[in-house]
């Protein structure tokens, strides 16, 4: 089943709205409970992860924002050299084992073939590399409301997400939830957001707006190798030729 991406214009407008800023804060707090800092690591945000990448960018060796062709792309970081690439998520423009971390937001729910996308992420992650996926919860209210990006695409249950990770050679680890307040633009609801988040986290975590799962690349079971012909002719805006590592590099001469 072909799932249409949310357009980049709609994504930007949502995150510039008051409801979008509240949603960003809720998801960011949940992310920080899983990834505190990423010192000198190489991070890729896949989908529309830009609102969440700033939290980690200061500590990383380098950070890229990969945006799917069906969604569209914007320059990021603003007023700096661009770290954005327009990509096809089954053929990322990276060499094998070149990235330490991947953050998927507004991504997996739009994937044409979720398993192929996950296999491609497995390919570009370094040994021991980690992935965090943020997806709409199929039991949550946010997945049923189409006026936010979390109401588009294919929502997941925790069991479905865990099964997909295991099938594609990832070991699921830490989990979190976010968006326990309803996706309403009413001032009274937005003012009560913090209380609703605390209450929901304690009493109805199964009905969160999004599910957040971390997973680690698994190496002890091989994936079947198959030659895949691209189904699209696609030229990315930015195609980095790999990420040179600073590990084991001799110190510069004084």
C-alpha cells in the first residue's frame, strides 16, 4: 500500500504553530530520557527530524538531516552550510557502517516498504550503532486526527514495531511515550498540557500519541543479500560520499 508523505510545507507550518511547539517539547523530553548526549558520534535524522536534531547537534561529530523525496526538503541548519539531503529511504547516500546513530521522526509511517527501509538503516549503521524511532501510536488520539502530521501515514502498535525491529536484525531496547494531551488548539487544553502529560504517563501510557523505541544493530545473525534494482530514478540534492571518522586519528602537530 502506497502511503503519501506529509508535505514539507505542512510539516514546517505545524511545528511553527503553538500546538506544534507543545508537541515538539513533549517528544523532546521523551527523547532525552533515552539519549542524553551523543559525544563525537555521527547522527542522521531521517524523515522530518529537524525540530529534534538541535538538541543533539552540539555534541555530535556531525549531523545530517535526510528528508524523503516524497516529502520535500528544506535547508538546515538555518543560515549555515546545509546538512540536508533529499533521499530515497531504501537507498541512502552513505557507505556501509558509516553512521553511529539514526533518529527517525515522521519517517517509518510513510515508508513504502518498512522492511526495506529498516534493512537500509541496518546497512549504514556502524557495529553497535543505535536507532530511535518515533511513530504514531495506533491506539492514541493523535493518530486519528488529521490536522497534525502524526495523524498521517501508517500508525504502529508497540508489538508491531518490536516485531519489525527483530525481523530486520535490531534488538529493541529502551522505550518511552509522549503526547498524552489531546491534539487540540484550544487554549485551555494547551495550558493543561504539562498536567495531562504527567497524568497520562502514569495512568494511561498505552494511549500515548507516539511510541518511541530505541534499538541496537544486531550482528550475530546475517541478513539475506539480494540485488535490488531501484524502482525510481532519483538524484539527491546532496549526496555525501561517506563520513570520515576522527577515531584513531593522530593528534595534529603543534
